């Protein structure tokens, strides 16, 4: 188990890994919007990334009262403090607190992904996106993304796409955000 930043710094950042991380992040931010949980008091630091036996990634929310696993390398692997993800439980209607925690740690992961990569590459790309009534032209956005993937296919773009998604959400462009997320899920 490791935090998202460490994973990305120490991994080859394969297309498959990045795509998987972004997809689950996108799904969770959609849940954040639906549950009206996009607040300023997220516990951004309480997140860990877990890889199971089948090498599938999931994000775990660390209880604020427990050991901060991200800052204590000796604590990695002590899963007693970690609550694993359960996407199906959330879809079927989990209790409010569990649903909130579940959505939070994906949003956390989304932001951590954004903070580990080169900002300037995609800033230029998003600067070219036309806005109409506060909504982003999804078709144009995806076209720009596909064209820009000619930049080393290490998916730096995916991270900045995620960053932009979250910025759209924070500034109230929820319709535009949902439309973009639909392209990623």
C-alpha cells in the first residue's frame, strides 16, 4: 500500500494504470456532486492506494483518528486502520457517512494525481477550450485530448484532465463536469 503521489513517482505510469485510477476518480466525483459533498473541508491527506492480489487498484480512506499511514512508512501494510473501497455498496445505497467517506477518498486521489505532474502542458490545451454559458464543449475537449496524446503517451494529460474536471466542479460548472466525466467512466 502506498499513497498516490508515491505510486506515481515510482511507477512507469502505464496507460492502463493511469486510466484505471482516473476512471474510478471520475465515477466518485460524480457521486460527490449527486450527494452535494463538494465542500472545502475534505481531509485530503487521509488517502492511501491499495493494490490487491489481482493487481487492481483501489483507494482506501484512512480514519482521521487512526495512524497517518501516508507519513509513516513503517505502517504500510497495517490494514487494520484502513477501510477498503466498496463501490457496489455505495451504488446500492450505503449509510450517509460511509457514502461520504467513499466519495471523499476518490476526490482526494483525484487531487493528488493533479499535484504530481506537469501543469503547463495541459494548461495550454484547456486554454483553447471554448466555453458557452459556462459549459465546456465536450467534443472539442476530447478532440484536443486525443491530439495531445502525441505528447509522450505517459498520460500526463489524463492527470491534468482530472485537474480541470475538479476545477470545473469547484466553480459550479456541474453540468459541464458531468458531461466530461461521462466520457471517462
